């Protein structure tokens, strides 16, 4: 049952009367095609829009595209850059091995997930800039997030994994698996351009020698080794290997963006979004408040920033409906702030709860000299070790694209973990805190060890201790996969409508309670497809 405690959204008639004939025309799709097509400027102060989407990642793009296709004009707000202009080196994105100002979000020193190599720290000073990767630090954990038009799709490894159906009840217990596996997962995979590597090419190309070593070790210890779908253009990668196109995956590009072969949202949903002519995107804009407007709808306060993070303008706009899609952390932090400071006091007590790290933990293994992993390593992972049923761990065989032979195998594990944290408002500091405890990572370490202790014993190998600090085996300080904070059917109804307010929706990974058993972006996309279809059918 949908619960609306307090503010009631206006009817179409009262909304049009209360906010003016311009918004009425927009809400009814009344802008001419020419006017819509030219709507490329950033949002203006006092603008009136029928639908405001906060964030341009997977869920935000699904939401904007389907609304536009339904005839609704949409404005998207993005905190990061558009990432459509090359730098001085002629490339839009910086290389993983040579980070510069483009690499990090408003930091003066890099904070690389692998902070040390062969006993030496590898972080370096960089100019403060609105770079592509945010290493957001909370007590006990660093959360890596993409910043820019395209969100997390800009910085992830492209591993597009649909959870095995038998585990779906762990992921989204209130969602009908039939509709997800028959309709929305297939739709998400098709829109994202998900494909599988050619196993024959995988078996021979030099750039996946590291993964073949991982396969050999997994199989010798009796673990299932599985190919994992990805959104990389495999034909392009074959051309990279042949030396006929500029290298991208084979130049180690992954952490700070990929210049050529990866099908990020810029090449998929965003391309379709722009073709509708109904969507405008404002980069370098940050939503700071959402509150009911006196005439109906919501007053949204937005700060425009420059590339050093300084606020250059503050704008107030009116939106009939607001869709929160700023990522698990961004959406959760904003909602907790709005509830605690009185802007949206009728949000329920589930706001901020149920946050998890998808059980992320990293490790490396030092192999013998007869098991070289190759100096050329594709930055795009294609395979993993599946021990979920027996040990609660799925480990992707990840690259170490250093350009030298390392004799090392590297892994990012996703594990089953019961630990869930909560965001809360720190009034004294004027910020949102997270009560994550690093000790909770021990569950993930134990799950990962069900794989790697056995492999080490079989192969006579040891863990690398030089990647995450001095004599530190496990990368237990981070997550790439933040999930939860506004959990489906708790903070919202079963389709993302926020309890307490009509016309406010959560669309992103904040809805998923902490774990997806695999890389999460396909599930985030599919869930957004499910929810927006229902919202369009019943609320518009």
C-alpha cells in the first residue's frame, strides 16, 4: 500500500493553476519540437519543470529516457562535468598509470584503490579539480563513485552481470523475479549493449594471459570459472590488439574513464536521451534542498559550481516531480539531510538505513615464475570465480595493468555479508555521517578466503602484502558498489515512491539493501526500468 503522510501533490489542474501557464504547457508536452531541441543551456533560476532528475547515472538515465519517450520534458542535474572536451593531451580521460587533475573529484592528492606497489606508495599530488572519480571518505570506508554525465558508467570495469535467479530473493525480496528475468533484465542488457567475449579469442590473446592464469588456478582447486558479460566493444579490442586503432583497454584505461572501446551511458542511454529533444542536462550543478512549494510541486535549490568546487550561483526552481538518482550515497545523504533539517520532515524512519558495500574486498596473490600473468593486460575484466553457493563469494579476476610483468593475480571479491550501516545527520558539523565499521569487513575476508586460501595451498603461493599498505593483505578499506540507504518497500513503496510525499521518487541503488551477489549496475538499471514503467502508467 502506498503511504502518503502529510503533503499531497497537486492535481494536474491545480498544479497548472498554481505554477503558471508555462509549466502547464511543459507538463502537457506543449513545447514545440524546436524549443525542446534547443534546450541545451544550463537550468536557469526560477525555472519551472515537470520532471527533475537528480543524477545522470544508470537509474537517472533510465528515468529520463522513459519520461521523455512518454512525452514529458525532463531536466537532469549532474554534479560532475559533461566529459565531452579533450584535455591538453587530446584525450578526454586520463590514463590509469598517470593520473592528473582529471582523475579525482576535488582532491589535491590521489587516493588510488591500490595505494602501494613493490613496497612504494604510488599516490601523487594533483591540482584540485572536478575530476571523474570521487574517493569519498566516511568513518571506516572509502566509497568510490563516478562524477560526470554518465555517473558510475564512466569509471567501472563494465562487468554487466545479472544475478543468478536462485539468489534474487536475497537481493530484492519484494520484487517479482518473473518480471525481472522475463522483461526488465533483458531490456536493461539490450539497452546497455551487454555482450560476451569470444572464448576462442580469450584463449589465445596475450592481453588475457592474466585471466587464463586465474582460470587455471581456479579450476585446479575445483572452483567454477565463469565468463562474465561486459559492455566493452570486443571488435574494438581485437583491433587494439592488432594495432589498427588507438589503444584504450590495452592502454590500461579503466579507473579514470575509457577513451574508446567501453560503452558507457554516453554511448547508450544518453545517446537516446539526446535524440528525444525533451531532456536538458545541467553539469556542475548540485541539488542542496527539495521542499514542498506553496503552489504545488517542489522547490528545488541548486548550487552551480566551477571546476574547483566553488559555488558560483544558487538557483531555485520548481518541479512537479523529483526523481532522486544521485547514487546510493548521494541520494541517501540528501534525503537524510532533508528529513533531519525539516525540509521533508514526513519522510519515514527508514531513510538512511540498510546501506551496504556489496561485500567488496580485494586481494592479490604472488604467483611462481612459471605462471607469468603478462606485461600487457586488458583493463576490462571478463571472468570470475563463483563460490557463492559454498562460500558466499564471487571473485572477479581483475587486471593489474602496470605495463610490466608482476607474476601476480589480483581479485575483487563480492561477498555475502549481513552488515548494514546507517546514514545520520551530524548537526554540529553540518554533514551526513555513516556508521560503517571496518571490522565488518572480516566477514567478507573470510568469504574470500574460502577461495584464495585453497588456491594458495594448492599452488604453493602466497598473498601479496604490498598493494594496500605495508604488510597488508586485504583491501578492506573501500567499496566500488555502494547500495542501500533508501530501501525499496521500506523507505519507499514497492516501486520507489517515497513515503510521505506524492511526486518524490527514489530510482537508484539506494533502493537495493546492501548486496546484489554480483556487480550491481545491471540490477540497478533493470529495477529502474521496472519502476519507471509503473510510475508512468499510474502517476502521470
